């Protein structure tokens, strides 16, 4: 039986994202700061059958030493970036079916405020919201902007993230019993005090003693996504993630990553299919392969090497412009983005800095599929069948809806004809949509242990 895949649009509230091609003649991101820009995108993605619109986040920005390279501001390299959480309710009111993923950092945020924001969004979207849990890149920027004293070591960020989630589950799952809200006008009883519980948490990173004032929402806990594929990141995903997105270009590596993530879920007492795994993919499609290759070449020539290096520095903490072009990064370490750096560390086969620059100028992300609609569909189907991925995040290429329209018009009909997409787009909450097991966390998830039975 053919597996039906999930589709997400991979965006950030910025004029410029993964391809560094905001100035490509085909795209137009000039309206990125307006609600209308994203409403138009949400309407078209919803009508096409996408499952969700995914917002990445960048609280900091690429820094070299003590300052921001001029190219970051001049060429809009993760600068400017606006707050995506503020627009989700407006988009949810625009479309009735499309889901939304919002990125929030456990290093930059506080559990109580973050939990309340997601509970509010879960109410306003009727359960169509998910949290992409990150521990943050751009650590140097966080030190400068949020008053942190120093860069938090990589593995320590995941320890903090684990406690962050544990406290969040206490608030989402344990603060209110299911029947706590009475809403009885005759007795002037909105909620039964005996069923609204005081939460106490005294941990290594967080302390809380009080009540959670946000009423239980449709999902209570938003669907949980995660993207880190370092050793600590995979361990975290195996325990908590319900959906993981990867950026493996090589199909065999993608298959190995998928097997590892599913095995980690099983090791944590969860089923192998309790986690959905999606690969980020850059797509350039045209009527002929020659036209597609020409369009890809033009897209690849759009960003400068300097801008691409700045984007890589923001994601990994490594400034490529300080290395000789014939060096490799095989022995380089970072406390910022180990998953990103690890993509280019292959021992003696590690690419040179020149080769890395050539690659990231064309896109830092996942598989690059270029060709006719049938060729694109063939490659996507191959990743599904060989690597066992459950879907794809379609990466920003040209900017705005021009990233997606050719894919929607020419590739999605082929995928649908092959049974890889449902005839009728999925609806419901994000959790039930992706996992098909209801709105709430499954009993096998560690967050469910905080429920009041």
C-alpha cells in the first residue's frame, strides 16, 4: 500500500531565508512584514492541500567576533526577522483547515509564558498548532540580546530543554482536570477549585509555584516537532518528538537517520510510528529537464558567497571566511549548531571550505530536486520508499508564493495520481492529522504521565 505523505511549507518571518535569494527576479518578499502577505500564502497552501505552514525562528543574527558583518544587514541574512507567533491567530482565522508550526527556543523563552502562548494559540486555531522545539542557534546573539552571561554549551541546552518540557507538561496536562470547568451561572461557579491544581517545580533551571491560568485547549499540549540531529538532539527527539524534520540530501543517510530516530522512540517505550519524519527539500520544476536545470543554475547564482557564509555562521557558529579555502571542518567543534556542522564532517572525506561555500551558496538545506514534474515526483517517491520518510518540508527558494506555485500546479497532481497524497486534504488538529490517534498526547508519551487520572 502506498504511504500518503504530509507536506509543509518551510518559511521564516523574514524577506530572506534558506536560499538567500530574496533578490531573485521571480520572487517578491517585499510584503513580508504585512499580514496580507502571509494570508495570501495561507489561502493558496490551504487550497492546494498542504498540511501546514512552518515558521522557523531566528532571535539572534549571525555575528563574527563582537559585531555583525555588514553583509548580514546589506543582504538581509536572517536580518530583519519578525515574531511569527504574533500572526498565527490571524492566519488561522483566514483559513479553516491549514495547520501552523511555530518555532520557540527553550534557551531563550520561559516555560510559563511559552506554555500560555501555545495554549492560547491552540484555542484560537482549534488545535491546528504545533511547537517546533529548538535550543537555539545564534547563541552569541542571544548573549548580546537577552542578557545571558555566556554561550550555553550544546548538551547543557538539551538538559535545560528537557526540564523546560517537563515543566510545560505539568502546566498543560496536570494543572486542570478534564471536568474542572463547570460554568454554572446559578452557583456562580466557573471552575471547581478542587480540580484546578497548584503546580510546584523546583529544578536546576526553572522554579515555579502557583496555578496555571490558561484553560485546557483542544490538544492541551501542542503537537511537538524537533529538528536537531546531533547525538543529544536525537536522544531528545526519541523521548519527546512527535514529528522530526531532517535535512539529509543523501537517500541512504536519510534512511539511516529515519531508522535511528524510530529506534530511539521504541527505546523510550513508544511505537516506531509514534514519530513522523519529514525531509526538507528544495524543488525547482519546469516543463523540461533542461529548463529546470537552467532555472536551478540561475537560482544558485543569485546569492553571494559572503551572504551564504554568514547564513552558515548563524546556524553553526563557524565563520567560513576565516578559513583557507583548501581547509576542511573535520576537526572543528561548536557549541552552537552541531547538526549543521556535522553535515560537512566526514573524516578524511570532508569537503573543503571552498566546496562547502559552493554548496551553501546554492542552499544549506536538504535534497535538491530539479526536473520535470514526473522526475520530481519520482525522487520524492524514492525517498518515501527507500528512506521511509513520512513527508516533506518544501523549502523557500524564490521567496513568497512563487516558491510553491509550480510545485502545486504540476507536481502535486502527479503525487495525488500516484496515491502519495489524499484526494481530499486532511483536516482536524495537528496531532490527529499527523498521527491519526486523537487530539491528545498518547499514553505512551512521557508528557501524559502528568495527567490527573
